[in-house]
C-alpha cells in the first residue's frame, strides 16, 4: 500500500504448504477459529474429477448409508464451481434411468436458495414456532463445549464433531443426527449449531445450512426430526455403537414413541398446529444491457467461481476482481479451511485478489481500469444485493443469471419442499443446453 495503491494478494505459491503458511498469516482471525486445512482441494480441476466419479445408480440405492455412494460435490456446488444444471446434465448422461434421486437432492439446494432469495436475513430467525412443545426461549443460546470439542462420550457424536472440524464435510445423515442431538437432546437453539457448521463446512451456506437446521428443529417443518440408536446403527453399519462406552445406555436408546415422550413431554397439549402462510416465489428482474458496456470489469463473488460462469463467458479477458470482505470475515468467524478452499478456487481463475470493503474496492479497481461498468454473476444472498446497490450508485452493474436448474412459475409456494417439488420435478429431469 506504499503508494496509496491497493495491494493485490499473492497468487504465486510453490505448493500447498506455502499457500497455507501465507493464509495463516494473512487471515489470523480465521486461523484463530481453526488453522487446520482440509484435504479437499478447491478449484474447477478437482471439481471436474469429482464430477467424473459420480454414480447416480449406486447413489439412488445407497445414499442414506454413511458409506454410500454420495457425490461429495457440495463444496463445489456451494461456490458455483460447478452449476446444478451441469451436475444434473452429467447425471442424465451417465444414468438416464437412475438419475431422478440425485436430481431431486440437487433440487433441495435449488429450493433452499430460492427460499433464501425470498426471506434474506430472515434465514437466521425461526420461520415458524417449534412444534416440540418447548418455547424458543427455553433453548440454550450457545453450544456446550463438550460438543464442539468432541468430548460428550457418545462415540457417534464425538466422531461427527471431529470429522466436521477436520474435513469440513459431513454426510447428510451425520448432519441430521448431529443437529437433532444438539437441538432436541441438548435443547440448544438451532442458530448456535448452524453457526458452528458454517465455520467449518466447506459447503457452508446460509441457505442450505440454516434451512436444514430449521427443518430438523421443526421451525421450517411440521414436526421435529429425531433418531434412535437403531436408526443410527443401521445407516452406519454399527461402526460407532460397536465400541461406544455408552452402548446400551446412551441417549438414543429406545423406540421413537419413548424418545418423543421423553424429549417433548408437552407437545400434544401445548402446540396447536397452524398451517403457516405461503412463501411466494417471485423471479428476480434480470434486465440488463450488456452491449452498452464497452470497457467493463468483472466482479467475482463466492456464489459463482465457475470459469464458465455467465460473467466470465460474456466478458472474458476483462479485468476481473475478487475482494475478501474483511468485516464479514470478522463477523462470521469462518475457519481457515474454508478460506483455503476458496483461495484455491481463485488461483485457477484469471482474477486479481484483494481485501477490504467489497464495494469500495470494486469501485477503486474499476476507476483504475477506467471501466464503464461492472459485470457480475447473479446471487440470492442479501449481502450481494447490498453491494450491488452501492456499486450501482456509481456505475452500471450488469447481473447475469446462470443456466437455471428449474424455472418455477411466479407465485409458486415455497413453504414446503414436497409440495413445491411435485410442481417442478418434471422440468428438473430435463437436461438443459
Ligand atoms: C443440519 C444440516 C446442515 C446442512 N448444511 C449444508 C450446507 O451448509 N451446505 C450444503 O450445501 N448443504 C448442507 N446440508 C445439506 C446436505 O447435507 C449436503 O448438501 C450434503 O450432505 C453434501 O454432501 P454431498 O455433496 O455428498 O451430497 P449428495 O448426497 O451427493 O447430493 C448432491 C448434491 O445435492 C445437494 N443436496 C443433497 N442433499 C441436500 C439437502 N438435504 N439439502 C440441500 N442440498 C442438498 C448438495 O448440493 C449436494 O452436493 C445440510 C444438511 C443438514 C441436515
């Protein structure tokens, strides 16, 4: 910064260890949260090799098993390194008859993003009352340390806690069990668990994460999700229960009716079931005049790091910028493994990397390039909308949508996935061009 010119962050690293050392000193807040790096590599190359390994037929038969043929594409999908349409198309090519199950799971991600687009920051508030018989204020506000440290004594829960922190990934079933344990067996507010997941998951996403937590908690579903030991043992091939010191006397022993009576003793008398109001989807207006820009810059953000994204395709070769949002990094306190994953994605893209206040940095970059506008990829995140508004006070901003996964009719009700999916599933099963 010696001449008042914002310094770009480094892009030249001999190996991963050198990158990690640089990130540890450049992002001390994230390193203080957890300085460990996950084995999963960021970037399109790694994403494409993971995509080449998907097996939609085995997926449909085994996805609920912890050892099942799940894709592990979530971190790439979360950051748009792969699009949902690309994965859908690949699944249809590989196994046209068996792809439906995988496509419907991709549909959950698309659905949650659309709900996020409607409720924005409301994703942090209970969307509905708990249907557990407990009032929201009776849930603890913070996570007990035995859970985050993996020291509850429950072999399964402790293993999931360690795996989350070490790998930045958990199988969907493990996420459901861990979330149910936190919210229902320990009576902790789902928001505390959601923040913990977002700090560590490489796919951490306020849309899929918070709304899944709310689904488990029952603040975005008709009933709380719980499990018993038999269920966990079935889908884990018994690997945790076998050696668990609490085997036979753990919190999860017993039939569902017994557990429900113990966990939700007030449910039937105190919880009136009220049908929640519809959540209406309205498509965003994407009018733009790309042709009016003769010398644009591209601003990339964390929802689309695909080298074939609409912005990079439409204006390939234009000066391109990424900005680490320093204030947000402090606010959200994500771990270093998430930063490393994103950084590796950026290193495969032709992009200048900076840090600071995002809108201010984009405008400074645009001014230095004598740009007449900013091109970017669409996002449903409320933070994106705020930055876009600030940019638009100074320069035209062109927001380009990605190839849609489905095109739901305006006004469709997003309150429950199953009702929504019945209406759009047929179109999701068609390959897009
Ligand atoms: C408490 C909780 C928190 C979660 N937090 C996140 C999160 O922060 N980010 C995230 O992407 N997913 C989240 N999920 C959803 C799901 O668990 C993960 O997407 C999935 O486990 C990722 O593994 P995979 O790529 O092997 O999935 P696969 O089973 O192979 O599915 C393929 C893709 O479909 C999408 N998908 C599958 N299941 C779901 C689902 N239930 N909800 C939304 N998308 C789905 C994902 O993009 C996934 O990569 C959460 C689920 C729970 C219960």
